């Protein structure tokens, strides 16, 4: 079992990427890694792991400012393109992990790997905490800015399948992001999508507003990439702002500092619960023929390790087959209605 890793994607590449790979290899005994990037640099960083790490030399790097499609076409010797080539051409490679450009990863996945038959567009599905012990995923969170109702229907099917695997939940609650909870609310996109989701083979619980998705009432929040990304980034910013205000307030008053000593463990638990980046850095690009996991650009070694572990689990639980089954059920229901 092999996973290919873009060693030069992300703000902290290649050091944190390679260290994350080592952590994963220490945890998963039957795993091998393929690193794509500057071979001379990488050789000096994998001492002691040579038997389980293969290196594919790549002298170019795709940057965030590069045009995604042009970069995939023109930078054929980049670490990301080489990684996609390995994923496409080698049957023993089960998935790809990268913290590189989101646009380039999406373009590479479509151009090099291709979509599952019947899926209109791949989508990103990051995980966030809720006020309960459960988590919620947002799909899509930025891969598709302009969407049609059929795209959101497919997002719902894929999100439901993904959530059921990650949390061993047979019937996850799927909601549509909207500006009101009533059925008739929203723009033309959400109104048409509502009708499709209502008749889809999922546990659709209706429209939910942005303030509802972290209540624990929703497992899968469906949105177009523009709204989903705004919701995700706004939530991340709000969490960071609250934590910063709390930290400043504690330091500003003597009695607050005393109280902090008694509540130190509580504050640590809160930080761990809401620290989105440290807990869930990897987001699978759902809808591709093979597993592709996108990491946050500023991710560290633990995030890379977690994404590699996540890829192994999704492969073992046959996520792609489950999405294909969800599409088959949808088509059967449509046929029965006809």
C-alpha cells in the first residue's frame, strides 16, 4: 500500500511534510510513501527511512499565484504534477496528499485522475467541530464557486457517504445552507436544489442558516463553493478572534490570571476542541476516481500524518465504491419515478 505525497506543496514544505511522512510510517507498518520533489534535498531528510520511502525527482514547484490549469499543463516537472502522474499510472498507489494550491489540486485531479462516472464536479469537504461532541462537514468549501442544482445534489450524496464512513453513522443528517429555514427561502439555486434533495436517497432535514451548522443538529452542510468557503473562513476567523480576545482578557487582570490557573485544563480542552487546523487539516476532494486529500497550506507535520492516516482509512472503507453506490441508488429512484 503506497501513498504519494507532494513534498513541496504548502508553506512549511518540505521539512514539515517529510516529518509528517515519518510520523505516519511509524504508525502504519504496512505503508510505503512516494515523495515528489527535489531528490537531492529529500535524500538528506529521509535517512533511516530509505527502505519505505521512494523519491520521484521534481525540480519545479506550483505556487499559489500560478494559474491552476496552465500550471498543470506547463509545469510537468513539478512536485504536484509528478504526484498526480504516479497516482494515475500506478495501481499500487491508493491516494495523494498535498498542501499545495487548491486550484492546482482541483485542476490536476480533474485533468489527470478524472471524476467518478456520474459525478458532475468534485468537491472539498472539511470537518469542523460543533457545540456538541459531534462534528460537521461543509461540502463544497471552495472547489466550485459557480454551481447548478445537480452539483449540489451530488455534493449531498458524496458528503453523506463520507460522513457515514468517518463516523460510522448510517444515516447522517444533511442540510442545505440557506438564508432561512423555510422551504421557499433562498435564491433560484437553493430553491431548485431543495426539491432535488427532498427526493434524494439521503436523510435530508431541510434548510439551515449559517448560525445553525455548528449546533450539532447537522452532520453534512451542503453549499456552493462560494457560500461554503465564506462560511468556513468566517468561522475560522471568528474562532481565532474569540480565542485571542479570551487570551487578552486573561492577561489584562490579576484575578483573571488567578482564575486561569484553576481553569487551565478547561481552557486547554476548549482550545483543542475548536482548533480547526490542528484537528482537521486534511479535506478529501470527493468525486475523483482515486483518493486526493488537500491539506491547509500552513499545515504542520501532525496534519500531514493525520491526512495520510485518513487516506488509508478511506481506502479501507472503500469510500469511492460507496459514492458510486449512492449514485446508483439515486438513478434507481429516478428510474422508478419515471
